[in-house]
């Protein structure tokens, strides 16, 4: 009975196994990125970037039909352009990163919509908007896994400057020139993981598997390393449970995954060890020192 | 050779000068206090020295020092104290010069970090997140990091602001220790008593230099009065400064 519900679908159907593999790859790479987005107060930046990617993907779709490589390439180009341009503007002028990003992602969105309407094709972008992790073929899965691997490798390279830049950017600027490249590389990773996520979850929810686990992790640890581990585990569990839920109830897979994560988030807000509501209401007697 | 050589330096923001036509040099091993009212350009000058602000005019020569030979302690407002990093790791970033991007933190390095934390009197705080520290403790942490940077030029921007006398005494001892080791130290300060008693050389700044020399000769009521009278506001309609105007117009 329990086997049928929890393991059966994956043993029986190949598309479920592929979906599970994809969701694990997405969790391994996306969750650490999400933790840094959150700690750098850029959670909504991820969301904005997701919008920036959409036109690129749409153009790729127009040029070559439902070819995920073309859509991915288009999304990467649009995303990189917006991320790097806004990063450069923020670094070289007094403009804050959020303001400069807002300008560029809106411009990208407007440009994309313009291109699509000039072409005048009535296309089914619902797939791009909400994704379909259950329809993943081998090629797409390999792309997802490749992107996840690249993300982890790059993150390992830029980890130290990225952490220092997040805490004390001025210090890093005085001892090293690694801050700028690390910052831009990080923005690039954000884009890669959003594109990665939209094949499975769609543009609108891709950022969910990055940000929600990060938010949850914040409620359980004060240590960066532990936080990242928790976020990865939470993302994986949400992905797995979401797939099971989707298989058993016909809820679309993308929303199912995000809804499971949302439930975990609510539990964490209530009962989290670090700053959870219940913990704050009943903190126990004060300590001696 | 001078540790820092100012050649007709003008530093500022948006073409408005905050430090105006500064000439002079800091000898290696000097212990220099930079004093002046708020808005006199003290922080701006220090930013120029460590290279995060490019001069509008003139140049600053560091006598062969590169950025890794400089330790800079800014006013601490720019640090994200909510970031989950421990005192140990934060102080450890001071080893950047040796460790860089990938260098491991081995046993010797860990010992060094622990010694630095101990020498600012924070034993037992190694695993505390920096967000839980008081203002004075955070300042001690920053000093520990400067200590690890092992720099030949140390630049401190108002290091004793809002710090109690016990902490100030401890940290001042560290500054004098650095001076004893032959490092060049520049500090922006407000406490005239401290400057008089502990710093050998003083630069009185009021956008332009008012006086610069041995503390005893420079720290006079007249000089301080001139500095106090400095006009703080930028003049939006100011015209371009004539190149040979070597006096601060504001003074």
C-alpha cells in the first residue's frame, strides 16, 4: 500500500523516474543559489529575472518551434543580457541593483512581447509559463543535469569571494578584484538555474524551487553551510512529494511541487528553531548568561 | 621613500571636491591622526588612499605598496551583520592575502585566527554569529581582522566612534603595538585628547589641509578654529577650479 503510493510510480513509469532525476538535479543546484539570493536580499530579483527570460524563450520558440535547446539558448541570452547589463550599471553608477534590474527586465519583457506580436503567431506558451516536468525527454534531462553540474562547479570556484562580498563588500574591494567577477558569475548562475527550472516548472514557478527552500532553511539554522544543506534537502523532498502528489491526484506537477514546499514553509514559520513564531511566543525562561 | 605620497590630490564626488589640493607625504612607520570636523573629507581621504575612490585630480603614490599591503577599517555601517557567518570565519577573511580564492585554512592558519581573536579579548566568541555581537565587540572583531591582514599600511576610519573607554584602551594599545612594529598607521579621529597623547603626527583637514606636522605644533586652538569654520555645503553653481589655486576656497 505504502509502496504503491510512494515508490510504485517511480518503479513502474520511466517518465516518473526522469522527473525525479530532474527534480533532484534542480534541487542540488538551485537551492544553494536560492540561499545566496535570500541572504543578499535578492529574492525578488530571481522573480524579475524569470520575467526577463520569458521573451528570449519565446523568440527561440518562434524561430524553431518547441525545441528546448533553442528556447534555452534564447532564455540564456535574454537572461544574461539583462543580468550583466543591470549588474554593470549598478556597479558603475550610484543606481541600486534592484532599480537598474527593474528597468532592464521590463525592457526585456516589452521587447519580447513586441517581437511575438509582430510575428503574429498564436502559440501555446502555456508550456513555457508552467512547464511540464512529466514530459521530460532524455535530451532535456541531460541539459538539466549539465546545467546543475556547471552551477555547482562555478559556485565552488566563487564561493569564498561571494560570501565575503555578501557580508562586507567594501573589504573585498580593498583586498581583491575578485568581487566583480564573482558577482557577475553569480548572476549568470541565477539565470542558468531559472532556465533550467522553466523546463520543469515553467518560468513563473522556476524561482520557487530556489527561494522557498532557502526561506525554510533560514528558520532552522544560523550557519551558512547547514542552511545550504537544509535547503537542498527540503527542495529534494518537496520535489519528490510533489511528484507523488501530482501522480496520485492529477494536480499539475509544477504547482504540486511548489505547494508541498509552501506547506513546509508554513510549518517552518510556525515551529522553526530560529525565529519561528511558536518559539517566539513560548521562548522558555531566560538564561543565566 | 614615503609610504604615502600625495601630489596635489583632489578627491570628491560628482566633481565637487571633498579633499582639495592636498600635498605632502607620510613617512614609513609614521603614526598619523587625521582630524577635522564632520564633512572635512577625512573618510574621503582614507578612501582615496586605499584605492576605492579615484582622485578627481592629482595622484596618490603608495611607494610600491599594492592593495594587499593595505588594511582598511571603514566605519562599520557597511557590513551586513545579519549574514550568517561566525566570528572565526569573519576574522579569517583577513587571511585573504595568503589564502586567496582556494588556499586552504590549515592548522597554522587556524592557530593564527584564534590568536588574533584572543588578542582583541574575544576568547570564546569564535562560533558566535557576528549578528549577535555588540558594537564594541564588532569593532574588536574588525581589529582582529586587520591584525591578520598583516599589512604594512593600516588605515582606520574613526575606529573609536561609539566605543566605551575599556574597549578604546584595548584597541588603542593594539594601534600602538602596530606602530611599534614599524607599520604605517593613519587614523581619522575626533578625540583631541587621544590624538595629543598617543599620535606623533597630525593632519588637520578642512577640505583643504589646514596644518600638517608633529602633533604638538599642529594641534593649536587657532588651527582647530580655522578647521571648524569650514563651510560644509557643496556649492551647486561652483565653477571649475583653477589648476593653480592651491588654497581651499572653503577655508
